[in-house]
C-alpha cells in the first residue's frame, strides 16, 4: 500500500463498499456499482434494482437460462446514470500498460477474470467461473490493488467484501480470457426515476412472460431433475433469488405513496419463495452428486415460486392501474 501511495496511482474505492449490495448483485454488477459510486451516482442500488423481469435465454444444449443480468444492462445503466462501460479484452502482456493510465486519471476499472485463479476467493483452485472485481491502484513493485464487494456463501467458505493487494504475476492466469472496462461519460443527463411507471412496466413484462409460457417452459426444462438440470437450476434460482431480494429492497425503500403497501408485502413473499427454490435445488443437486435420487421438493419449490410470481403480476391493481 505504501508503494501504491508513493506511485500516486491509488484511487481508493474501499470507502464505497457500504453503498453496494454485494450480497444481492452478481459479482460483475457489484464491481460496476463500486465504479458508479466513485462517480457520485447518488443511488447505486436503484439503477440495478428497479427491474422485475422473467426473460429466458435458449441454450444450444441443456435447459434455458434466465437473462440475469439482463443482456442490455450496460445500456440501461448508461441511460440511468450518464456513465457507460467501455469493455475491452484483457491481454495479460499489455494489461499493466493499459491499467496504469486509469488510476492516474482518477478512473478505477472493473476486471472480469477466472475465479479459479483469484486467491482471495473460496473458488480459488476449486471452480472455474467468471468473477468481477475492481482495480483501483497499481504499484511500481507490480502490486495490483483490488477492491471486491462480492458476498456469497459457498461450499468452501464465504466470499466476503475484500480489499487486498496481489502481485500481477499471480493475477495473470486469471486474465487470459478476461475483459476489463472503465466508465466514460455519455454526455447526456440521467433519465429521471419514475417508480410508479417502472412498477407498471415490470408487471406488464412479467404478465407477458407468463402469457408466452416462459415460466412453464422453465419448469419443464428442469423437470427431469438429473444432474445437468439441477446444476443449471441451482445457478438460475441463485440468480433469481438475489435479483428478487434486490428488487424487494428497492420497493421497501420507496417513499410512501409511490406504490401500494400490499404489493410490497406480497413481493417480499415472492422473494422468500425464490430463496426456498434456490435452497431446495442446491440440496437436490448434492443428493444427485452423491448418487441418490433427487427429492421432489426441488421442483415443488420451483413451481410454487413461479406460480406465486405470475399470480402477483396478474392480481388486480398490481400494475398500479
């Protein structure tokens, strides 16, 4: 840290950790939230939390996946904040040269790499998966200063918000197929928030998803309850549960009169239902991995969560008519 300060390449971002929902966002989005907080975006929760959707991505093989984060998230963030992510592929051979200019220009960066090679995570040398973190400083001794707001319980221990320094050579294996970005100003004012309009748009989107049978297809895709389906279901319900938890907190924080209190209370039950589905899917996956048959509780919990979500969207008054 002393070397980082001496090199004048530190843009300390750890002070923004308390503003970020590291336990509710995915690992890339929470790193992006740190960058937005650094740019003084006043509410880095709302810009991620205000959407309630159920959109599917069809996969070449295997069951469908939910579009979380949404495919157009970068565009949504640009409209809502006035800041756009400029993504670039990471070349470990030239990364330091590119990154060095960013903190010097008061511009921390978000990096996405392979969690298997990131020593501060419980996934280290255990599981390959994309993981996002913030680089807010580079030392002349090759130390990369990292701020990681991510929080999640895993089977190998809990990932917790972390501030650390890692030698660049240690970090290099994680970067070979990675990417990085900094924020650039769009030059346009952020769009104003409209909670009632947003809620109406959300309800309409969920009704449309139900009408297109997206929920039914998602359940049917996972009904075989084999290892492939349960591995996918565990990840998908994890994403949905975190997303619904974030949205529930946004609804609860709205000022009085912005929405109906009954709708907020019913959405809180939706959130709990997805957490039960996530826990049931994980337990079923562990049973299948041990050679046993999946219990029916996993699909029961999934059906209950999807049914409750559709019923809320279709309930009279949910669209704030």
